């Protein structure tokens, strides 16, 4: 009698190998929706957080610079969170569409919806358009400067999946795309993009180099086999030294953004509260460095996900600085 081949559990159940076990998509979402939600990484919310956090930083710091918050700021917080979920989903769908052949050759990603056949390439493109269209409805509720910035960000989203094919620094392109919300939401909040917003954007880019280099260390062996470039492969055993530099750069730029934004506030306490948040953020990055083991994919993934907490520390202290 011919034996039935043993299918690995993630492939048999349709779940993605590196998604958290028991996530809401696998347990609560309707069966028909699960491949599309997995394509959008809804089963792994950390990417949405990392896209949303620079938006929160911008709304909090811009509001603090003006001395307080309004109902419009609450709308910006809520709408940017929904927009981050939708655009992260659209971006991941596009990324998986362009990388479907690469993903099929990597153990961690071959169970994703496209390489595993749960979704066809045509279905993926339609799903991407649906998500982008819904995000556009939110964008059009902002002012014209923010709308223009939102449209311009599509070029970065389109280019990013190809960056790892021609540069050792694809994390820079990810940083440019993932932190664009710092510029967009500052523009939506105040109608301008001052120097503080540009410095905040730069801080986010360097932070992305920090956390995504840690993330990329999960795949260095597979990436080398298929010819995909990354800062993790570039830095190799020197990664901790580079990450320490990115930590210093991020903290320095964040502190400068706080000073530039709040220097004209009547109370110096607002600046102090913001800088305390930056120092707490820096302490979290230092903790990550001390925990880091680039040879352990599980540790790399855990530390990567912990950056949600690091970013929230900054957002909460920046919001508090407006209340002083």
C-alpha cells in the first residue's frame, strides 16, 4: 500500500510558518478570508505597529509644539492606525507578489499564501488594489500637502521589494517607506513640514536600519543561497557594532527633533519630558543589543518584535510633553 506523504503542519493547515501560533487570523477569521489576511500579514501585527509608530510620533510632537491637542489630532491618530494596517497589507501583498519565487526557496517563507498556492498572483494583485483603495479614502480626508505626500510614498513602496536585488542596503529603502508617515502626519496636523519633522523622519530611518538588520539575521544563510542582499549579510559578525552605531544615531536624531520642535515652548519642562522619553527609548535599544545573538533566529525575531514597545515609549512621552 502506498503511504500518504507526511505534510508539515503549517502547509496542511494553511498557516504561515513564522506567524505566532494561535493568532486571531488562524483561530477567528472566516476560512475564505484567511489566505488574504495572511498575505497582508494580519497574523503578524508588528509591521503595522512599526508603520504606525512614526505617525504617532509626528502627531504627538507636532501637537506638543503647538501646546496641546484637538479633536482633529484624535482623528489623525485613529485614521493613521487604520491607514497603517491597510497600507502595510497592500505593501506586503506587493512584496510577496514580487518575491514569490524567492519565498518559495526559503524555509521560513515558503508557506506564505503565494508560494504555497493559497492565493494566485492575479488574486493577490486584486487584493492589493482593494487595500490601497480603502487607504486612499482615508488619505483624501487630509489636507492637500498630506495627500501629495501620501501619493508620493507609493514610489517608495513600489521600489522596496526590488532593493535587495541591487543593493546591500535594502533596509534603507524600507526605512524611507516605513517612516514616511512622520512627514505625512506632521503635514496633516499642521499643514507644513518643518525641520523637526525632517529630523524625526531621519531618526525613524536609522531606527529601521537597527531593527530590520536584526530581523534579517534570521535568513542570512537562505539569502546567501538565492543571492538576496541585506545589511545582515553585509555586516555579518560585525553587526553588533553597526547596530550600536544605529542606536546612537537614532537617539541623537530623536533628541534633536524634540529640541527643534519644543524649543519655543514657554515651559522647558516639555522639552525635558520629551528627552526623558528619548533616553528611555535608548535604554530599550541598549537592552536589545545586550540580548542579541545573531546566530539564534528565535532571539532575533523576539527582539525585532520588541521594537513596538520601544516606539510606544517615545510616543507616550512625546504626548505627555504637551500636557506639561
